[in-house]
């Protein structure tokens, strides 16, 4: 069964058996024993996270605009 990161909904998880039942997300850096096995829930998390990223990008864009004047 596919396992998903509870923080970002990514399936990019590394299993680290030497630390116990620990998963590490290659996408957001989450570490923990809790993972999601529900693809539908993971999709909701990804969509929520995408909305946050869009807001952050808007701020980054205005910052980039200010930087461009240098060149
Ligand atoms: Zn993650």
C-alpha cells in the first residue's frame, strides 16, 4: 500500500528501519512514525499545501522583481 507524508501529502517517503518505525519525507523533510495510507486524504493535504505555496510565490515574485533592477 502506498504511504503518504501527513505534512505535505507526498509519497516520496524513505523508510528508516534502524530508527524504529520512522519515515522521512524527501519532499518536505518530515520525520516520524505517522504516515497516511489514504490516497484521498493525501490529495487534500497536497491541495491545501499548494494553496499556501501559491501565496508564498506571490511574495517571492515581488522580491524577485526588486532584485532584477540590479542587473
Ligand atoms: Zn512531506
